């Protein structure tokens, strides 16, 4: 009940916002989970999944403002 292929990819970006003392940041995560058999009889398979999540925001020494989303592609797998 485990897929033959599984993997993830993540990326981070960040930079200063001029001389304001604030920084912007962004992150994206992509997760792949291949198809797999749902029980020991190997008669039924669950489909593969590809999930995309992300976040973006600004931060300074005292504050962090962030927006995030999970399953941004609205994957309907188990």
C-alpha cells in the first residue's frame, strides 16, 4: 500500500523591501504521491496525487504578515 514513486519539491524566495526594514518572502511546495494498491489483494488502486501549497508575506523585526494556501490545485484524491 505504498506507491512506487513519491517526491517533493520546495522553493523559497526572500528579499528586502528597499530601506523600510521589511522583507518579503514566498514559498511553494509541490508533493507527488504515485498510485498505489488500497489493500493486500491488489485489486483496487488509488490514483496518484499532485499537491501544490504556497505562502507569501512580509516580515520585519517585530511583525510577520502571511497568506498561505494548501492544495491550491484542488486535488480530489485520498
